């Protein structure tokens, strides 16, 4: 079963942007919800997985700054998340499915030579996209990307183990959301009621497929094929993606610079927002 239209929220907890019908992917019509802000070179912001995830919730403290600095910011909800289409079939949640959704968005908007900025699952999508469609990608900005470890390594991480334990408990709502997301941050006081209230209602619209295994391969041996420069961040206190992944990027990407950030978990763009915004804009301007 595919839910080709987003499940209805009486009052969406995040601002609505644009909707784009992107055609058939995985046997069903798909629709992407996205925000579009600013003018100039294009930066596409790709969020991570988890209950209630959306582009706006992940990057609301970042993309307006990029837009003011002279960049066009496209902030989509990946298929299966936010206000985009959702599928109930677990096996559809594989890397090529997410890449296909982004590719259709890029093509229909007529975008060229984009920068992909991705966190966690979004980082894996950015890597996979750059390997599959190198002609589209000018640069990558990655924050603790997935796709550089085997599945069992991720499942052993305390944040992911806790997340699946909460999913399996059947708990929903704000309390469950907080118990999962507290481990995303080194400083859990930054997990505001605003973030919980944005994500918890959207989590209720997600299908069980989004709370099961994501089929993302280990792309470490393919990183040498990347044709674009890579700028990355990794929180050394990350409980979801092991910080050893930073060295895999450094050892295998032809052009890479990675910033390790202490007192930082899985959300560097939230915990160290001003540094992140400043460093990314410098990279976009100066390489």
C-alpha cells in the first residue's frame, strides 16, 4: 500500500511550503513537500530519519541564514517523512528509493550543480546521490552521515538501540518522542518543547515502515569515486553514528575536510548552530 498523498493533519505543526507531484516511484505516485527560500546557488538540505522527522524541523535554524547569505535553499521532506508521501511497505525504505525522490525533485525544478547538505540518513542519501548522479552535484556537506558502517554497527549504538526499544514498546506521543530524541543531543536541555511539538504529531502520520530497518548499504569502498569536495562535521559524543566514520570519510574521499566537535551529539546543526552556519557558508564561498 502506498499513501500517495500526505496523511492529513488538521493543523500542521510545521509551516507548509510547496508540494510537487514527482511521478511514480516504487510502483506508486509520489508527492514531495518542500520549503524554498532565497536566490542564488542551490543548497538542498536532507534531514535524518526518526519519528516526526522533517526538513523544516531539522534545519529551521540553518536554511534562513544560508538564504540571507545568497543561496537558494531547498528543504524537502524525504519520502516517508514530514508532509511527503508515505508508504507502508518496509522494503521500499532503501537508499535508492530516497535518492529517486530527491532526483525527481531536482529534475522537475530544473536544478543544476547543487550542493547536497545531509544529516544522518540525509547524509547517506547525499553520498549515494553524488555517486549515482555526479553530474548534478557540485559539493557535499555532511553531518555524521549514514552509509559508512555495516547495519549491525549502527544497531549497537546506544541511541539507535534505545530508539528501536521505544518503537517496539508501542509508545507514542510527546513522551516517547522525548525519550528517543534526548540521546540525539549532548546537551538535552536544547530539546525544547517546540521541537517535540513539531515532531510528535507528524510521527503519528508515519507508517510502521519508517520505524523498521532502513536498507542503506555501506558505501565506504565507493567513496574514492566521489568527484566533488566534501565538507563534514561529526560530534564526538554521537550516540547514533560512531565517530570513527569521520576517518572513513577522510581516508577514502578524494577531497575531504571534517570538523570534529566535542560536547556534541548527532545534531551539530542544532547544538553548534552559529559555528555550523558560519563554517558552511565559508566553505560554499571559498571551498
